[in-house]
């Protein structure tokens, strides 16, 4: 029988199991250190790149299995995990950039990423040019040859689900390109297939998928990741093996979870788009989404997150007071449907002008669709919406 390439949801069942022997569940290596057999062996372990049996800040076998699983799902040569999504972003930026370096990023970013680029990066003399995702060619146009080290995109972006054309991004030559692909999960989007150098995830979200792990991960060429690892070991945003174990368990069900969440998100988006009290719905799966053509080109699933706009802050507040099945909380990609008001939570640290640029209005609500029955969710959101 010829071997057929299995679909991603099937590969998610076995990914990251190379060193677990006959155990179907991953093995938890809680150890922070490993014993050496003499000085030659100690030297070999201490100087090897990403050696698994030396000291857990350098590498850990359970974390290693999580990295293998993500690399397999991303179609990558290798992956490198961190203690959080922000740990992945901060360590990667600082591994690749120095004082005088230039970064191109977009206005519409996860607020932590934006704060990191504007605060610590600016303090360290790393210049950032922010561009608008909706303008074609804006990333490439902002590249300064010889000085731009990194082009950092987020797609779909938080919180308005704006898309970056990955083909356009992957075609940029010179600087390294990186996409924060958190909202899509590795089953919804494959940035590396478009020529992007690094795909990044806050695995705290859909990958781990149960709100019980804080993790980040990047995927790409092994040589590049080894270089980033050399800095990451000093940066110290080291992932916990317990969280890697939870994330591996989450990956096993990524296929069914994302399928259910995608279907429900689409039904909710359609219901909201038809409701008279809803001013706008942002979901790439709707044909009205201004970038729907890019969505169909690069997204394998439209995703579990959407956002929508009510008249103002008061309307958003009363809506959040009335929801019962969905809960008012930040984060995304977990079993519970979570709704947040970005202006007062995720984007609370932004100035009014920054909120305007990021598309965060007073009436904007972000929904992360969970695993409840779709009809229960729709009924819950409908009863919570204003009468007109
Ligand atoms: C949550 C999130 C991050 C940060 O991840 P943490 O695990 O919370 O550090 C980065 N980017 C996006 C798009 C996110 O949703």
C-alpha cells in the first residue's frame, strides 16, 4: 500500500511522540538537570546546541516533543518553545535586532506586542515603522535595505481580524519575515508555505486550547532557530514541561476543536451581521469582509475569533452584563466562549490615537468562540443584544 500523506487533524494525533516509547501519552520530564558521566560528557552537553539532557533552560525532552509536534503541523524544519507568546516575541526580536536595527510592523497588533515594540525596543534604540495592513505593499515599502532586520506581521490580527497578504510578505527579500499566526492555529494557516521565515504562536490560545497552559512557540529553519535559541537561553523565557504536556494533550484534539469552533464562529458572524443593533461584524469568513479574497487564498479555516461593534461603551457593557453561556474574559481558543471589550481590557494601555489606529472603538467586542453547542451560544448572544 502506498503511504498517503495524512491530513493535519490525523497527524495531530501522533505528532511529537518520537521519544515516548510505546506510551501513547507524552512523558513528563519534570527534571531541571541531568547527570553527566565525567568531564568530557559534561563538556559535550554544555556546549551542544539544544541538547536535551543537560539543563532545562537549554532544552527539555517534554518541551522538545511539543516543539516537534508544532513543527510537524506547521510544515517546518524545527520549532522552538517559550514560556509565553510574549516570551517568544521578545526573545525573537532581541535575538535578531540590535541598537540601530529597524523593524517594520503593523498598527493592528496584539497590545503586548505593540507595547514591547514601542517601549523596550525604542529604549534600546531599535526603530519601528508601523504600517497599515489594508494598504497593499505597505510592509515592503517600509523596508530600509541594510537596516531592516525584521518584518513582523500578525494575521488575522487582534482584535479586528485584519489580514496580511502572506504571499506579499513572503516575497520580501532582505529582512527576516515573521507572522504571529495565533488566531489561525497551525491547522488554519501555514505561513511558511508562503515563504515567510518564522511562524509564531501564543500556544496559550488555540494550540493548548484549554486555558491551562501559558506557552509560545516559533517555527522555521533549524539553523535560524538555533541562532535564536542561543539568545533565548540567556533571555530565560523558558517553557515549563507541565505546560508543554498540557499543550501536547491539546494538540491531539486540535482538529475537532477548530472544526467545531470555525463552524460556530461562522454561524454567529452571520447572525450578528443580520442583527439591527450590530453596526459591523469583523470575520474573514464573511463574504462582506473587505479582505475576503485574501482569506480564501491563505486561510484553511476562517478561525474561532470574530469581533463586532455595538453603538457605544454602554451598549457593550449591558451586553456583557446579560450574557450567560459566554463569559466576559480575555484570551481565546479555549473551550469556553469568551467575550472581551478590548478598549477596557486588552487595549486598556493604549492612547486614544493608538486605539483609533488599531481599530479599537468603544462599542467593539471580541468573541472567542468555544465548544458549547452552537444553538445555545446563538440564543445567548441574541438575548443579550440590544432590542434595536
Ligand atoms: C495572546 C497573544 C499573544 C501573547 O501571548 P501570551 O501567551 O499571552 O504571552 C501574542 N499574540 C497574539 C495574537 C495573542 O493572541
